[in-house]
C-alpha cells in the first residue's frame, strides 16, 4: 500500500472517530480532500440527518476540491436518504480520484459508488481498511446484520464477583475515579437499560458526567418492569428529564403506571404477554424504535438473562480490590450457563488499572450469532 | 545522591535479586567492588549457610579489593553465625570505603557495622535505598517483625469469582500459559500449603515447571488434614518425593496415617486439639520449623480462613474469561468478612494480561498486623 495514501486514510479515520452517539443509526465516516500533497478539506459525519463526511470535507475544501483527491473511510452513499447522495456531490465538486477505506456493509450502498463515479470519469481505488472500519463501525454493522442493537453489559463487582454486599449495597463498589471513568461507556450508547430493582433501589441518574468537548447527549433510559411497580419519585421520572424514558412492561404494569408519571418524555410500552418481556423480543422492539447500541447497567437479574441468552457483544467489568464474602450477591449465581462450551468464553480486549480497581473489557467473539437472525 | 554511587548500588541490587528461595531464612544481599571507576568484583548471597554477598564479591575481586570501594545492598553482618562476620572480611581485604544500601531490619546487626569499620579507618556511607531493600526483603523483614511466615494466597477463578465449576472441576480454569506462568510464585516460596480436599481431588504435583536457570528447589508441601483421610496413592506421598511433605493433623488423624506412608520425607505433626489446626497456630509452628514464605494454593476452605483472619500478605488472582454461573463454587462465599472496614481493601500492585486471562497481584497493605504480634 502506498505510504502516503495510508497516512491520509488514517487521518480520515481519526476524523471519523470524532462522531459520537449522535451519529446513530448511521455509521462513523471521515473524509479529507488532498490537493498537490496538501490537505485542503476535512469533514466527518456529526449527526444523523445532517451532512455526510464527504459533503463536509468538500464544503470545507470549496473550489480547491477541483482536481483534488478525496479520501473517505467508507464507500460514499449513492441514494437519496435524509440527504442527497454523496456521489452527486463528488461529481459536482470535480474530484479527480476517490480513495475508499472500506466497502459499506449496508446492501443499499455496497459496491454501488464506484461504477457511478467511474462513468463520470472519476477514478476510484479501494484501500485495505476493512478491519479498521469494522472495529469503528461494529455497532452499525451488527445492527444491519442482525436487526438488533449492539449490547454492552457493565458490572461493578468485588474480587469475588459480587455485585451487592450483604447489606444490599451495590452503589459504591468501585472507587470514584473508576465510576467516573465508566461513564465513557454511556457516551458510546444511545440507550441505557436497567431493571426495576436497580431503578427503585439506586435511584440512578444514568447521565454522562465526564462529558468531553465533542458533542454527546445523555442516552435514553429503558426500564424493564413487568409489574410496573416503580418509585415514581425517582430522579429519572421527574418532569425535568429531557431524554426519553421508556418503560417496558405488561398490560397490568401499564395500568399501574398510567397517568401517574409527570415526565412528558416517558413512554410506556406494554407487551401483550409477560414472556414477551424477555431479552430477545425487547431487543427486537428497541432496534425497531431506533436504538442501535444499549448499555445494560444491571441489576443482577438482567445481567444473568443476558449472560444466559448470550445476546450481548461486550462485557465491561470494573473490579474493586475487596472481597465481600458471605451473604453478598454474585452477579451470575442464578445464570444457567453451559460453561464447558468454549463458545461461552470471552476474549479479553483491554485491561486498565484505575487506582486499586481494574477495568476489563471483554468481547463475546466466540459466540455464533447466526442462530439469532 | 551521587549519580555514580546510585548506579553501582542499583547494580548490587540486581545481583541481590538473583538469590532465589535457597537464600531463606536469610535476606537477599548483593555486593560489588569498585576500583578507579571499574567494577572489579561481584557477588550475591546464594544459599543459607554459604558465603554472604560481601565475601563473594571480595573473593571475586581478590587483591584488587585493596583500597577499593565496596557497595553492599544491606548493612554487613558483624557477628559469627554460620559464617564469620562480613565486617572482618572487609577489614582484612583493606577496603577503603563501604557504601551501604539499607540498614538491617534484624536487631542483631542493625547499626553495628559502621562503628566497627570506622574504628579500623574504613569510611562508611549509607545511601537511601531503604525502600528498595524493603521490597526485595519483604519476606525477611516480615519474618523478623512478626515471627510468622510471609503468606501468598493464590486463586485461579472465573470472571464471577468461581474456584470450581458446577461439575466440581477446579483444575483447569485458566489457560495453559497462565498455569505455567503461575509457577513463578512457587519459586518464590519455601513451602506450598494445600487443604486435604484439594490434595485428594486434584492429586497435584505442586512442583516448579518453568524453572529458570537460577538455582531453585521445589518448595516443601504442607497438607492440613484434621481427619488424616488422605489419598495415600497420590503423587506427593509416593516414596520418590525428595522434598519434605508435612502433614498437619490431630492425634486421631495421626493414628489414621501412621505407618501407611512410604515416602520417608513425610512428617506427620499432630496438634493436641482440633482448634490448634487453625491458621494462626499452624503459621507459628511453620515459622518455628524454618519456613519463611508460604504459598496457599487452595482449596476454598483454606482460602476463606486466610481471608477471614487476614493472615496473608499477598493475593494472586488468575482470572479466566468465563462465567460459570449457577451451581459453581465461589472462592469466598463462606468467609465472614467485614468488607465495610477499609482495612480489608487490598492494593493492586500489578496486572498482566496472559492471552485471554488476567493476572492480578494484590497486597494486603491496609491491614494492621501489630495486633498479631
């Protein structure tokens, strides 16, 4: 691979990664315009419904785009969506050659841009950045492949795997620095899922406290509660909340809640049967509602269901240097897991020491998801 | 601190660390002889009863030691023990100046060498390596301070803190590479302690398989078994074993075992009462018997007793990327631990990724041992 091309494309990938959870359900894309060895335009996709990366980069370059090269991390789109096709903008800008980092996973666009551009005399070349794009757009690709949201599980545990000490305390297991660090996960997702017990006991805010300068928004909150017995005075149900709070419940749970919640951003979705409140139908519904990536923050009952069904893609463990011992609650002790099946093993991607805590990020890579299509 | 002196002393510390578990119950010590800016002699303490580091370095230097400087990590000894005092050898070698890394923790020697040497016209200077020596000789210092062995706990666990899956399998939780790596702990200790259940079920060899070129020996094996019901056909009780196998038991347990063990290196120690088989009296006895550092390899009952009594100094966790879930056995679930007491928190010293496993080394630093003197 040409070294210079490689550098420009990596630059475009850096831009792409600046998009945060506002981009969903679109993929992260970055683009740069290069003329006579100089970068004359930069852009990335900032928010769903707004301009694509190529358009931002071409607008940034202005008339300098004429006869310049365009480096774009993902194949440009070629159809009308919320915005006109990027291929049209590229043609209009009189770009000489387009370097493409990876083909689009979405069948609507896959392998379409090249012939459109070539017909107009614009050269194209695909560089070998498929793997880098797969990592960057794992959520997008997973969504398209399985019509399900990409699921992160998060658990703060003691050294002996306890999620809750014998005094039923589960809120402050790890240190303050770790808890703040863990908020980065919230910024990666468009919704946070909690069980009713966690919601009632912890009265969580589930907001992003270590917000970086890049634009992000607090994810929506989803509460699963079959009975609908929720503490209506809790923070998230106050009428000051600006993000969606979605309660997944049963018809009787809905009757319990109806008319009692002041927060106008709260939606109550009732599933006709209690069994429909299990993981798979909930996830399918959430994807249809537009949620692309979900962070499951507990409690143990929800975590156990996800561990059992394997309907998660990443597991994030924040482990404190404490042994809780007798009477405490393990995060998996009710989960039926076929541990002898090697597909149930996880792959350790990152480990990071935070004071005396350790953060461990695992991927569920050995599992075969084709059965859940 | 003089930069050159610093470098020479670090060199001596590197040598000191080459001593392995043969050194116990002595401290690790290294020494170098420097003349006209050149290292002319090197030595370290290799084995209890053999020459001290200073003597090895001075012998290595030979006649070049005259008017040279000696760098020794620990204050030279000044009394007759198994070998003559190092101060005598230093005087005899006509050393000009002695640089001392740290004072000896042992009251027999502490602050004695300087005046002896000074009287003979040999200059002395103490460099500030106390902390480095404390880390290197943590076992030696702990032994002297508390008259107890330094205790390492080791546990191979799943992500949910399980030491044993629901099929009672506890042998192969972590991957092969991790298991081999964990043997480095055995090379650091002079004895390995196991409970009778682990001994009977796992039939372990408890030897050092990744032996480095430095001299080490397989640690002794200590089995705690009140009933004396041990599988006599197990590897460690065969008559081929060359190291001590010590069985701590009760009078009735002793009667069960007497005359039935072929291995002539096996000793049966019976404590008059069952309660004497608890951690504290066992450790006191083991220290008196000459054991300075002990690795506790399980099972869960022993680990729980150590976690409860806090009579351990380090905890080594080897964690596999698996969740065992329902029916498996947690490594602490019967331990009564006052987890709210911050003294029970551990300090995370090292973390190391080994394939998909993680190794975590914790120190029990917040605990106050003065109560156990």
